């Protein structure tokens, strides 16, 4: 049975096409609460926009749920903590509307500069008053950009084409980066005093709410025009209305409001205010991009792969292409480690060696942590809840990186200290066979091996002597267990030896015990490294 993807609001046909081949795509009206809760009972993923509420009740109604996807930027309608507590991944489309939002800010700035909206309304009402709506040119003016994030940068690049002088306030960007963009970094007060136009591009946080209020508007350059197409509440609407009424501010372009939907605001009383109903993301292109982005994220999540746009995963963000093949390797090393260790370690270090460490490899620690607990707990282990499972059990997982390499160009090792004082390690690498990535174990608890990190692996430790391989092969053959690969590693003749076998099906506990007893093994374990 294919996983069920529940679509609760309208989604672009191209996005549905991404999902249709691999999943059972179902539709429900997300605003019909009883219907939504009923449909969620069989859903592995749900995709919403802004009208559907996915709260703790909705998450509880979906025992199979693995991912909640919001086809847009905000997550106000998704209760992220409730999803995280259940190990459910939450994804959105953080870059889907950035071009549309930047263009909306430019459009508002130009409309305010040229009195476009009020002139249009007057003409449609039968008035031809050209002189009343005389505006100002943008060329040669100083434009202050508050926030040089992704949208702020796009806005700056576009408004620079008008021959403007750009200054910006953003305490989290380096001056060298701003200089590359042709922007001079200044303090907020200097920006307010110098700017002919101000455009705001900040997220809404406790620190940014009310950032521009009565005090700030009292020091602005007379005749400034202010645009806010970012988030409502960043500019105090009443204070802005007062500044416009007093003539200190010549006009404003506003797309967002402290409370939405908004049909009444003190700003609506002014002809020199262009007000739009939160249209920043309202383009066909942005909506299609959002749908496609979350559809691809849902597909990755249901296939057990890492999702860069997951908002409740500790190592979120873009994963370098060179790092991606190491994700399944790290997870499988975590699984193999737990099998060889015979339990949960007190502390674990994920060690990454090679030139690969020039990239951000922190996600490999997360992948290994997911593998460590996959056979230990009854609940599903995901990239979301793996760190919480480790914390609950008092397991500290750390990351170590070393640029030097040994025989392999890249080597990942999961090494842990057990409660009884023993140290166990499992290492592996990725090689390439044509276009295919080949995952290999290269070391198991100090023994050098070279065997595929796939399928079901058996590890038998015993004292080296003749006839052991035959004994094990015969026992498994009589039990109908086919051996796909086998390797024997020893430190010295007659010394401690490790036999590693890949078999085609899982062994019951009794058969594994029998295999161990037949050769007098000092330790025996099995690791399921099959793809989930």
C-alpha cells in the first residue's frame, strides 16, 4: 500500500504530479474540521496552505503522520511543538515567494512616489487633476533597506537599477557582504535620518515588533516615504498615521497589518497611502513554486531522506551535494553501532574525516543519531525526534571533523563509550560504481572489513580456528537462510576473529543464538541495514 498524502487546500497541478506516481493522493476540505480529522486518520503526510489548522488535536488524529507541509512561508496555522513531540516533520517553502515579495515592495514604493493609486481612483471618479498628483523621482534618492535577508537583498538589487543610493540597517550581516551588494551599512537612527525612502524586510520577532514607532518616526527625514511589505506590526500603524497627518512622512505603501484580515486601519484615511491586502506572495508563480517545493519535500520525507526545508530539524538548511551520499551511510553506521554494542551507549562521537569537512557536515551527526535509536525504541525514529530520544536517554552525541584522510578519501566513524567502560566503533565510506553510490563498512570494532553496508548483517566474534566458516554456512543453509556475502577478519592467526555476513532474510533470536553457540562465539549480533 502506497503512503497516503492528504491535500487539504488547492495545490498546483504540477505539484500533485510530483506525488501522484509514488503515493495515494487524497483530497479534503481543510476548513471542514470533522472531515479533516477523519481523513487524517490514514494520512502519512498532509499539505496545507493558510486556511487549514494543523494543531495538537489534528496531529493526535493522525497516528501514521510523518510530515506536515505548508505550501507557503509562514507557519501560523501549524502547531510545530505538537508535531515535533510526535516526531512529525514540518516543512514549508521559505524561498517560494521571495521574488514576488521583493517585487511587491518595489511596486509599492513606485506607487507611493507617483501617487498612482489615488490618481487612478480620482480619474475613474471623473476627475482630471494632474497637478494634484505630482510625485517625485526615485533616481538619485537615498533608499534605506531595513533588513538585508533574502528578500531585502532582492529588493536592493532591483531598486539599485533606478540609480539610487542604498543604505541598510542589519546587525546580522557583515559589512563586506553589504559592500558586495553596493550597500552601505548604517545604524537604524542614521538610516531614519538620511533616507528618502525606507523599505522594511525583517522577520517578525519579539525584538522587531514595533521597531519603527513614535520615537523613530519623530527623527525621520521630512518627506520620507515608507514601505512595509514584510510583516505587520513592525511599524506602529497609529504612529505612522500620525506622522503622515503631521506631514513628517509624505506617504506609505503598506501590504501587511498587525491584525489580519484587516479592513479598518487609521492608515486607510489617507490618499497618500497605498494599501494592499497582503499580496506579497499573491502571484501565480509564487503559488506554483510553493506547491512544487513542498511536494518535493514531502516526497523526500516519505522516502526517508533528509529534507532541507524542515523547520523542526536541528540540522536544517541546504545539504551540499557532496555530503548527501553520506547521509544514508551515517544512519546505517548508527544502526550497525547499536547492534555491535548490544545496547545504547553513554556517549557517541560521529567522526568525519577527509576533504568533505570543508562543507557543513553537522547533518551527519543527526543521521547517525537517527540510526542509533531505530532498533531501540518502539516509536518511529525521524530526523525530528532523534535528538530528543538521545536527550531523554542521557546519550550525548557529538561531532568531530578531521581534514586528514587515510586510505579512503572520506571516512565516517561512529564511536561510543558504553556504560561498562568498553569502546565500540563502526566506520564506513562511499565509493562510486558508475552513477551509483556504494555504501561500505570499512571497520567494525577495530577489525578491518570491506563489505556492503546494506541488507541484514550478522556479526559473530570468536577465537580463530579451522572449520568455523563451514559450520556457520551449514547451519544457516539448513535453516533456509541464504548468504549473500561473507568476510572474516582477524588480528592474528588463532586470535580473536570477526565474521561478518550479509544474509537475505532476518534471523530469529533463537537461530542467532544457535549460530553463536555452534562456534563458541563470544558475541553475536545482527543489524538491519535495509533501506526503510
